[in-house]
C-alpha cells in the first residue's frame, strides 16, 4: 500500500511560491479555545463515536462537548485512536482538532494518521499530518487528491473514519484531545439549512431550480 500523503501544519501555513495555477485551500489554524466558525458543516452528530481507551470522566463525549476545559484522556497502549462510524456512506471534507501544548505538554499529539474505509476491516491511510506544539484549532483536509479544477481537495466518501495518534510531543505515552469536529463539503450546509426550514414539509424543494417555484406570488 502506498504511503499516505504527509503534511506539516507549519509547512502548510508558510507562503507558497508563485504559480500559474490556483492553489488549493490551505490548512487553517485558529489560536485560542473558542470553536471557530467555519463554512464547512459539522457532520459529527450523524455518527457513532468510540475511542481506543479512556480514563473515567474523560471519554469520547469530551471530544464534542465544546468545552475547552475537558478533553479525551487515553489510558492504554499506543497507538491511541478515535473511530467515527456513519450509518451510510458519507462525504468528509475536513477534520478540525483542538489541541493545547501549553496545557497538555507531552500529552499533545505530534503525528496523526487518518484512515478511511467502508468498515473497520478495510481501513486505508489517507493522510498523515505532523504538528509542532499546537495551541488552538487546526483544520485540514482528509484527502490530498485535488478536484478537477485543481483548486480544492476532493472529499472522501466512507462509512468509517479513524484518527490515529502515532506519536506525542516529547515521546509522551498517553494523549489529550480537547475537541474534534468532522466536517462535510460546503454544499451540505445548504442542504442542512433547507432541511431545518422544512421540518414539517414531507416533500420539500431542495435544489435552487425547484426552489424558484416553491411560493406562489
């Protein structure tokens, strides 16, 4: 199996050399504890979450509680990992992680591997990311394959996404992750808004072409 594409957050944020082709979206870094407002919809609520191990009171629920004071605390042998399982094949565009090296020190992940597949038995590496003393929310694409226009990375369609912590800073054993969001493509945000506004409509219009004729003047 070919090695997964490797990206460094530090390198990704460095200025890119001039090019005649548009560059794809860069990795995003949002310092601080506040959950960033991003254009990609959070689809994590659609999935079942589990982790490789955890200390009592520091389980997978801490990954999605939007509380910067809580965190998932692993409590087992390496590598540690998070599994996100969707009931149907789902498009995943990005992953957003909240990490804090000043608070967590050697518990802070330094190398991550993302794996995806249709089940736990056929997961394949899709991305490897290295981190240098992160402090805040880091958002990056799960795929390194560009779309036809070459301006953005393609989403990955899968049932299962696994985030593996390959190593921690200062060779730490256990790990802390203060937040994790799984983000879908931008076009899903429009569909979510349509669904929210038509909760009582059994046959809602969902495309712009049909939305034109939804109301009678």
